[in-house]
């Protein structure tokens, strides 16, 4: 079978919802044992239940990725009697606003989860991957990593760092057999998008949903499963020649807008 993840162990941060949930389910279906690290334990346990109903293996861990001690102790509990083949850095939070609307607390929160969370998870997994001489890391960047999006100052700052951390890790660990890539989705219809529409545009939800859908030249938002299928390819052995790459999956947002 192509794209098999049989006998692989995958860690997915934020696997209790949206894109992370779709990745967790897809990887489990391909045979991976999936560990979900999520702040929201209930969401993570729900994903585990769905995976177990398919006859596959998964475990939920309550984890705040911004807390280094918390991340390290969970990763250690997985690697002390086993290994980690794949790390998906997916946990992330949103913020809407230009620099005037970003308070210091907002900036720190976005940094702590979206940047430090990725640093914490990679740092915790690298020793085991180095020991095994192999590993794949996939980070959830964004179109906001590469182009300006209105009113996303703090979010763009954090996702720019995800892109450059990807390049840095790919270069530093290529000789250890570790590949590191990122994907840059356009808008994907998940609770993340519904949440920020509800919070920031009360009373205008349907209008904003339509507006955000149309910012993709393809005319709609992406689906979590479409992100999971690209993630599956990039984390499979079939993608063994790919490292240090950023894949746009954005309905044409980056290259077609403005033409
Ligand atoms: N949905 C989009 O349009 C879109 C576009 C581009 C990039 N992304 C990125 O994809 C990733 C997933 O987005 P989504 O839309 O599926 O989001 P989501 O809100 O549906 O899910 C995010 C998950 O991360 C978890 N989480 C949040 N903070 C955490 C923390 N500190 N520690 C552990 N877990 C935490 C949440 O509990 C949740 O289960 C994010 O990094 C986001 O920035 C999303």
C-alpha cells in the first residue's frame, strides 16, 4: 500500500479539533499509532474514540504546548519505551487585529502557543529522532507566513516564525535523517475559523463566512481532510526526498490573487 504508516508512531499537537483531528484520523487509518497532545482533553479523547472505533491505536494527553516541562514529560513518557517517527506541530491559536489592536498580552499569548509551542515540541522530540536516525516533522504554517493578510499582525508574526523554524530545523538535522517541512493553508473550515468569526464579527457571521470563502480564488474554504491528505504524503516514506519545503494549500490565494 502506498503512503502506509504501519509501525510508525505519530505525535499530533492540537489533534482534538479541526485540521489536527483530520490528520490524526487519517494517519491512524494508514496504520500509525497516534498520540494526541491537546489542551482540550475532551476533544483529544473524542478523536481517540473515533480512532479506536476504526480498530486503530491512539492515546490522548492533556498538554499545553507552551509549557516546556509539560511537553517534555509527555514526550519522555512516549519515548522511554518506544520512539517517535512523526511530529505534527498543529496546535495554534488565532488573533484578529492590526498592531494598534494587539496588546502586549495578545502578542505574548500568540508567541507562547504558536512559536514557543513548536519550539518545545521539536526540542522534546529531536533526541529520540536523532537516536533512531530518522524522523519527520511537519509544521502548520499559514498563507500569513508569506504574504500580508489584513488585520492579522500577531498571527502573521507567529506564522512567519513557524516558516523560518522549518527551514532552520531542516538544515540543522538533514544529516541526522530528519526531514522537516511545513504546509501553508489558506482558510480552512474548522472551529478555529468559526470561532474567530463569531468572536470578531458578531451579527455578521454569514457575511464574513462568504467574504472569507471568496478570498480564495477557487471560491471556497479548504476542508480539514484536504490538509490531512497533504500531510499524509509529506510524512510518508514516498516523500523521502522532500525537506525544507513550504507547501501552499490555499485555493490559489498566494499566487492567483491580484492578477
Ligand atoms: N483553519 C484555518 O483556516 C487555518 C489556516 C492556516 C493555518 N491554520 C493553522 O492550522 C492549525 C490548526 O488550526 P485549526 O483550524 O484546526 O484549529 P482548531 O481551533 O480547530 O484546533 C486547534 C487545536 O489546538 C488546540 N490547542 C490550542 N492551544 C493549545 C495549547 N496551548 N496546547 C495544546 N493544544 C492547544 C485546541 O484545543 C484545538 O484542539 C493552527 O496552527 C492554525 O494556525 C489554520
